C-alpha cells in the first residue's frame, strides 16, 4: 500500500475551515452543556421535589441512550413538531443537551463534596443563602470538579465527529469527502485520526495547565 | 408504532446486544494484554502500550470505525462489515479497559503480596490466587460502566452499514417517515438494555464484594 498525502494536503484551506467548524461547534456546545448542567445541578439541589423528579428523568434518559439516536430524534423528528433546524444548530443543541446531562452529575456531586463545615461557618458569619451559593458553594465546587469537567470537555470534542452523520461540515465529514473525491479514503482517514489525536492531546494539555494554575485554590 | 414494527426493533436490539457483547469480551481480553504490557518495566513493551492507549482514547470512535472498515479491504481482508464493526468497538474499548484493569492491579494491597511471598507462593500462584481475583473485583464497577458506554457507542456502527438497532430505526424511517416514534422506541430499548446491564453489574458487585462470602 502506498500513501500519497500531497493530493489531500492540496485541499488544506478546506480542511482548516473544517477544523474551525469543529472547534467552534465544540466550544459552543461545551458552553451550552456546562451552563445547562450547572442549572440542572442547582435545580436538583434547591428546587422543589417535582422539579427534582423531572431533572432526574432528563439526566437518566440522556445518559442512558446513544447520542446518535438523540441527534436523529432532534434533526429528523424536530420538523414534525415545528422545530426545523439546520444541521449545525441542531448538532450544537443536541450536543449541549447531551453533555448537559453529564455535566449536571459532575456538578451535583461537586456540590455534595463541599464540606458542610464551610457552609455552616458561612451561616454563622451571617451569610445569606444566595451569598453562600455565590461565595462558598460555587467556587469550591468549581475547583473540586475541574478534573472531571476537563475529561468531559475532551470527550465532547470527540463526540463532535458524530455530527458528520447529519452533514455538519466539520473535520470528519470534510476530510472523508475529500478522501472520496481523490479516491484516497484510507489516507484521508489516517490523517484525520492523527489530527484528532493531536487535538485531543492539545485539549488535555490545556486542561492540565488550567488545573495546575487553579491548584493553589485546592483545599481538600 | 405497530406491534410488528416494534418487534423488528426488538430483534435489531438483540443484534446490538450481540455486537456489544462480542466487542466487550474481546476488548477486555485485549485490554488485559495491554495492561500487562503497560505495567511492564521493559520500555519496549511499555511505550507501545502507552501509545496504543493514547491513540484509541484520543481518536473519535466514529473515525476509528470508518478507518478500520475501509482499511481491512485495502490490506486484503474482505470481511463482512459486522466484523469490522466489532473489531473497531473492541479496539477502542480495549484501551479504556486496559486503564481500568491497570488501576485494579495497582490497587491490590502490597501487604497481601508480601504475606504470599512469606508463605512461599510462586509468582504464578500469587497472580492466579491473589492478584487476579482481587484486581477483578476492584475493576468490576469500571468494567460494567465501560460495557454500558460500548452499548451506547455501538449505535455508531450503523454508519458502516451494520443493521443494528439505530440503523433499523433509520431504515424504517426512510420508508415510513415516523422519526419521532421510531427513534423514541429505539432510545427506549437502549435505555432498558442499559438499565438491565447496570442492574446486573450491581448484583455481581454485591455477590463478589471483596471479603463477602
């Protein structure tokens, strides 16, 4: 077998644009998933009982079914209930809702891991409940959950590849299309795999850097 | 959703279970080998194992599946797509399972091995009587968790033309135009299977809990 990468590399501008789409979709979904997960974790901690039941159902359903099925349900089923989305917004929405379920579990466990003594001390010092949440609970939870959140972020980056199935023009779709055009599918996929490997390693290294910077806030 | 359609989905779900089970069994076996290599002090074994784990955990499963599916014919292996699919799932999960198993073996208390040394157990006896059973019990929760992840990830093999649960729902949808019912039913089946596996995992954990008799 002979590899010829020059043909594929002649399409570098397209590949760079696709890399941009992958990173953009990843970052937007990551922000959406983290925000949703945070809201769900707060809702489960402070919300009424009926809300907790609803949120548990959301988390269990979205963690118990494949992302691909969720994506198909939204993208192909959405138009039947008046939710016609283009591939990219549908992909971002699906990835956010899917990731949100995982983030909510991480944040919920993080809230539970905040030492009771810290909260009691704040109560004794006359902090209101909002102040306790803002000044004690959330910052300590953020430090405690950072490693798990970084893992989730990296795994979300890999999940963006699934969006190629509903024609989001990200890396996987673009590079495999180029591979088909040049009849060099295997070469293209090798390049793609190496590219993702590099991306994931970079993301993980950034995560380790952030962890190192925040290590001085660690208390337990 | 007619009962007949649902039955088709259930049959496809059984196929999903079979593919995942095959991938999990092969993946754990491969993972055991990789974990052993990774724990070896010999850099010639150690480094390839590290690269293996890093690669298969660093590349999206979909890309791995596409690569294997298209690579096998190029190197002269004309196998049915389901073989490529199981191989892809197994390779990917073996990297994760290797890390789980490595952690399990590393957490076997040193004192137990020292006692075994004192009693004159050979290294092989130590492995089969002490290290492996304890590591297995310590690793079980992580292995079950990974099995559930693989069950869900097996939906991706629909992309390389294996007609498992997701692909069945997709194929039915192309002729029936009932995406909401079909994908909801498929999702429900995945959910139930996962619940079953999780329940079995908890049961096995209780039965095998370290020190329980």
